[in-house]
């Protein structure tokens, strides 16, 4: 099969990391063996993929040579392991995410991929291939942040009956609500009955409101945190979907009065505000395997069975809740594997805003 394979040595990756930019292509289209599946796995013929910043970051800084790149996918089941036959049939439409970029036999930017049979979701007829492929890294990061780390109820849990009289809904703060992860956070929080407060640039106000945000503030306003805390003084939970610059400090300031937890997507160190805790998440812990970033020298992450159980639960429920959790806006990139490289360069240059890039293979 054809697949996009990493080819950077450790010296080039460390140099890229120190410079904060990419030197050379770092990936090439090669013919490699179709992955061999185990009894609990399925083999998927890939039909389309969605692109994430983590894909080019793996190429530039993380992936050891000979690794298949890519996380988000949609496809058809081509082969079923012995233990997976109760849940899957050949020809079923399937979507999800894999930990692309560190394995030689596991990645989405390929004609075939393999995945644990319970860590993928069966795509219902009303969801297109392009839509289905967007419920990958961004969606599962939102789930990990809200349901696992902040303890917000799951989207498929029945809401408690409302009593007569005024009802106060708990509030959650989402920084960068117009990002793909932000849009999924907004929807999952709304499905749990929360009031969602978020930030965006004025041009994205209508977008985040369409996805369920109750109140949106301009993150560039010098009075934004004061305005948020005045209107929503009891927020104790936040997700920073940007996690760069001063974004996490912004979140901590929103939580300053009561304290609480800010979940971040990148390491932001330790909070300087008493009572406010920072907690970084890494979506790859959801796959239940130990791994290392920038191997062999990078930080190591232990296997987290509870995170894996959370991903299995999320994808098992997604066919039912997808009608209430919409995909982000989509931009189709033509060109197959060449289109993937084109789209990744657009992401590198910061040219993509308010949409998810999807490439048909």
C-alpha cells in the first residue's frame, strides 16, 4: 500500500524544535506492507482523512524515521479480527483516530490502517465521509478534557429532571471556542446541561453561537476577564483550546475568585494564581498504550486504561449523539496524498481558521 512515511533523523528533529520551524519535507510517499491485524483489531480501507496541527508537528519534531503519519480517518472495514467479528462486518463504514506518527504499521495517511475494534465508531447513514472524519483528535480531546478531567456528565447520560422554579445551570469556560476542539467542547458541555462561556474573535462570534455558546467575549479586549467574572462569577472549570502565549493565564484569571481547574492541550507549567490548577491532557493516552514524544529522548507517557475505556465509551455512544454534536465547518482539499502535504503546509503557515481540512483518498 502507499503511505506517507516520516524520514527525519533525531538531529533534524531536535534542530527543528530549537528553531521552531520545519527544515525540509520530512515525509515521503512510499510503498509499505499492509498492516497485519490481531484478533481484537480491524483493518480499514481509508477513504478520507482530516488534518490536525499535531500531524505536521509529528513530522517536524516527533516522529522517528519510518513512521506512518496521520490520525483522523474514515473508511470501510476490509478485514475483521476473530474477536471483533461480533461488532464489525466487512464493508461497514468506520471512523475515528489512530496514534499516527510513531508506529511503522499504524497511521491514517495510508491506503489501509489498523485500529482496536472498540476504539472506532460505526458511521450512521446520515453522516457523510467528510463529516465522519472530523470526529477524531479534536473531538476526543474535548471528551477527555470535559468528561474525564473536569468530570462533566457524558453526552449520552440522561439529564436529571428539572424541578419547579428557577434552575441554575453550572457554567464552564472554553478559551478559543472557534477552534475545532473548542466547537466540540461547546457542544459536549451543552449536551451535559452546562452554560457555556467562550472567547473568539468578533468574526467568529456567530459561529460559536451556532454551535451552542451561551456567551462569547472578544479575547483581545483588555477588559475581557473582568467582564466574564462579573457576569459569571462562579466558574470553576475551564478548557484552554489554544494553550499558547497568555491563554492559560487568561483562563486562570477567570477562575481566580473561586479557584478550580484549567485543562490545557499543551504544557503551560504551574498556575501562579492560588487555588487554580493547570492540567495538561494528551489525546494519545486514550489509545491505552505507553508512548514517548521525540523518541528516544522525549518525555514518556504511561498507558492509561481508564482513558482507553473513556474513548471506547465515547465512540460506542457517538452514532446516537452525533445528531446533537455537529462536525466543525469543513474545507475539502483535493489531490489525495499531495493534497495532504498541501493542507499540512497551510496549517504550518497558520492559514487555516474556522474549518477542518479534509482530504479524500
